[in-house]
C-alpha cells in the first residue's frame, strides 16, 4: 500500500455508459469548459472512461471497439490532456463483467445463473439470463478470454495515457453454474447444489482475476493504483485485498445503501490501513439518473462525514452523451468541496481515535440483497447513535489498540482466535458478547464470560427482559421488556447476573393466544435463566441483542448495551449531547499534537416509499433537504494532559471550555451540518487521551 501515491481529497467519478443508439457522442465537448467546471467546484481528480458497460471504448483501441458514433476519436485522451495541464488527476475506468458488446459477441461467456434470475431480480422478467430485460447481462470470470480482453485493454490504456490508477468495475460473483463453473466447483470439491459453495467458488474466481490483473499491471507500472469495484467492501482479512492499492467505498445513501452504510464500511476500511475513498453520488436516486439532483446540504453532509472518518471524497456524476458538463450539478458540488478544501490541513495524517472495536463474522455470507449481517450492522448502528467512536476489525488485527471488543450475536471462537481473545482479556481488555458469540464449535464457551451453556435456546419468542434493581440507567425499564427473539439458555458460572429472562404465560399459537400480538409476562413464574451476566472485564447478553436492534429498532436494547459499555469502560474518551441521529468522530494528528472533534447532523428522512430504479426493484429513499441549526451543545473529551487551546477549525475562533479531573468540557454555541473543533496540546500519543 505504501508504494502508491496518496489519493486526492475532492474527486468526481464521471459515468459515461452510452448506447450505440445515441448519435454524436462527445460532439460538444470543450476541454477548457470541462476543466473550468471542475476547477470552479474545487475538484482535484476525475475518473474518466475508457470502456463502458455498453462495451464501447472512448479512445482508438487496438483491443476492443470504439463507440460507433464517437464524434471525437480520442475523447478520453482529450480529457486526460486537459486535466493533466490543470493538475487534476485522471484515474481511468474499465468495465469488466458488464459489457453488452461482449455479451452479444461472446454469448459463451455469459453467466448462467443457478436460479435463472438476475443479480437483482426483476419481478416482471424471470427468463433465463434476463435476455429481454433492459439491463446489463453479466459475464463469468471463469473465461480466460474475458480476462485477456480486460488485461490487454488495461495495459494499452496504461501505456498510452499513464493514468495514476485504473478502476475495474464489476468484479464479483453472479451465482454462475455455466459449464466452466461446474468444472471449477468439482475441482474445488464443492457442491453445485449449495448456494454457499457456489459463493465460495465465485469469491475464488474474483480473487484470481484481481490477483492476475494487478500482477500484470504492476509488472510494468508498479506505482499505478488498482481498485476492483463490486458495490461494497466485504469484511475480510487483510490478505483478501492484496491486489488493491486502496479502497473505494461505493455508498450512495439515496441509492439503496442508506445513510448508515458508509460510516460502518469506513470504520472497517480505515482500520485495515488503506488509503480510502468514500463514494457517493449527485443523483437523487442511483447511477444512471439524468436530470436528478441531490441538495447541496446533502452533499456537504456526506462529504463532511467522509473526511471525519478518515477517507477522501468522491461524488458520482454522469456526463451527457454530447460531452457537456452539467453546471447545476457542479454548483451543488462546489460548497461541499470548498469545505473539504479548507479542512485538509486538519485531515492529513489524522488517525481515528476508537476505544471500541466490533469483530464481525467474516464467515457468514450476508443474505441476498444485503451488504452485511443484521448482527454486525445492528452493533454498528447502536454505536453510531450512541456517539461512541469505533472500528470494525478482523481476527488478524491488533486487539491491544482497543479497550473494548464487541462480539455480535454469532461470533464462534475457536483455535487461534480463542487464544488471542483470552490473551486480550488477561491483558486487561474487555469484551461484550451476545447470544452464540464466545462459543466454540463444540457448543461450549471458549471465553471466561461468567456463564455456561445449558439447554440450547429458550423455548419462548418473545420472552421478557427484567433487570436487577439499579443495574441499568433510567432508560431501561424495571418492568418487563419484550425481547423479540430467542435467548440462549445459560447458567451462571462465576459471573454476576444483572438481568433475567422471564417467560410469558404461554407461547402464542392458534390453539391459545391473548391480545393482539403476544402473551404477557407471567409475574408468578421464576426466571428462566440469566439475560445479562458480567465479570470485571466481560459482559454477556443471552439474546441476539444486535440483530434484534437492527430488525426492531427498540431503543431500550441500545441502552442495555450502553449500560454495559459504561460499566466496563468506567469513563469514555468522548461524550456528547447530540441527538441520536447525529454523528461524531475523534481524530488525532500526531504531528500537530492535536485532536479534532467532528460533530455532524443531517437528519435524513424517508420521503419516497416506491422508488423503482429498474435494477434494484421498489424501495424507499432517504433524503437530506433542510438541515436545522442545532445548539447549544456540549462535549466531554477525556485527556491525559490539559489542552493548550480549543478552537473552531474553519473560523479559528476559540471555543469556551472547562477543565476538571482530566476532562475538557466544551460548550459549543451551535452547528449547522458540521463542526470541526481542534483540541490542541493533548499529548504525544493518542492512547493518552
């Protein structure tokens, strides 16, 4: 990763998927206007297209066809030359598995889906491969001819234009069972009838493609960046990303990803040590929307969130076939990128300050149409809403960097991971585990969590959570709280019980039921088993608390979690009184001996409930339009040393603050979308905060 030049902060991804049925491609392109539009919007890098999903090139290629209606023979070259003269970088885009020209001319390379459906099913067309569907027809990575075609294109572009990087789009799995994939499954000893086995095969094909492609590029251009896009960054160990020079987190919040996807993914990607680019869009809906615009406030919020989490920024746009830039789009981009430009001195070299880490399940394949498990996403959502900075790590991470590690719901602990987590506890680290987390494959707890497994799951769903007096704060009721899942049946084994699982009078069924939903708790009955057990360094919750929160959204579940965090951490590095919809982060600039507190509030709202973007079916959409002013606000920062100064980064005005018992209490007069506050002189190492 260190061999590659750093990414720039203010980027555009300029989509240009253009049909052969549109005439005069690029006829009105003006290089001077192109560059001025980018400069006026403070853009310092733009990804331009060599070959698009329609399969057409935008330069004179010796490998594949140029667009038949290309008015300027080397439109790509004109863009690169003009931008290079203005010190604007031009990474170059190459499509891989969506190429309509190849799908027509090499039908033998087409994916044969195991379920006769598209990657994103269209309810109106269940035909094999979606032949009559107006969408991309996927190609399978098992074909050497496809690899050679993309490789030769990449090397031709690298030699001709010497870009800073190559962006390979759509390198993923499509659940293919074509003849070559069936042979591959047999070679790997996998079952073609198993969806999980097919996913393993797809991952292996994609990994082989990435490795071979990066080897080919780096053999001749060792400093050229390479990135392979699949619409999401999977949570895998570091070796999974050996072929990548950096990460790009595709996360269009209005395009189906939602506003919680990016901060979760960024807290994983940056923890892996990669230079990382956040990627949103100017569109109201999704890629490919002409005449769609996002508000300037929304783009300001999204870009501010990117930089507060240690990533660079990219906004997706789409160039009109005539080659003219959309001035309304860049008028909306400009305020967001002006802010980022002003912030850059406080972003360079900034490390994320995170006391808490989530250890996700690297071995569970998310359900179709999702980008993560409900357990992992629920844990991240809780921490975001509680304003507790965190990282998402893998089993090969350095656990000692964190005071607390969260194991959400389903993290089985075996072998080296068991030893590593037990060493972490023995060295003073704390753990919160829930449901089946902490169990070995033999069904016994591999960690000292103060509990032992009894008789599998509790037989009631829902059952009820009843805390001990004073065990949690006022946000957790003393009366029974409905828990919408089954708990693990555990017994005490050296721990202290803070809450119990209580039964209803009976399990609801057609034979007997009471009221509209479920049977009330039976106050006469004895508790079934512990619901929460703690030791001095651990907490165990017998319910799948995190997936429950993701599914149900009951705030009480989150406050149970918060009570356990505060019990184990004593006092946190950061506490703020932002609304739960706000977002926070702490970063540390070692060179400047300062911490930066970022406060964010955008307030996304569901505005459309039947958006159909043709590729992903009908869904809702979250919109940021009119962001209110908030304040006054307060924040507490735990510091080893008394700061020398606290000030607003963008105005250089001092912030009012108090100092007592190692805590700096900031009194912030207000905020609109984003405030960045520098706490100067806190110590020479962020761990001292």
